[in-house]
C-alpha cells in the first residue's frame, strides 16, 4: 500500500487576517487568525471555537484540571472582512506595479494587508 502524498493548497486566508465565521456554532462572530494549517485547510481564530481539555498535573501546572483552548475551524466556513466596510467579502489577487501579487476585496477593490 502506497503512502498518500500530502498536498498543500493556496488558501484565501492568512495568519493575521480578520475573518468572520459564516457557518457553524460561532456563526456571525469575528476574530483574528492566529495560525493556519494548509494541509488540513483549517485555521485557529483568537477567542472563537473554545473547547475544554483536561490537563494532567505537571511542573508548570501542579493542580492539573481543565483548560479552555481554541479549536481549528475549516477555512470554507470563514470569509475575510473587508477593511473599508467591516463586512465579509470574497478576495482575489492581482499584480501591482512591481509585479507582486496583492490580495484585494472583490466588493470594494480595497487591498487587504494581513497584520502579523
């Protein structure tokens, strides 16, 4: 049996983007992306999709117990927020004067810059 080759896809979201969740339990909420997994096509958003996990006692956490952490959300459930309007917008890429690809909002045409 052959091992399946891992493929990565170019995604419409990046680390540092402000996004809005368009479906699921967190629908309608906005947040900033803290990390992106391109192989699984998932992103972790700051303060959203919190899950409780049990933690064994350790040196840094001698009590143990439960912690809340952010779980990843599939990127198909996210849309980038247009910086000029504050609403969700599809994005596209175009070349600037220097020949470098820039992302822009389809609705208004404003450039989208990710703040890392």
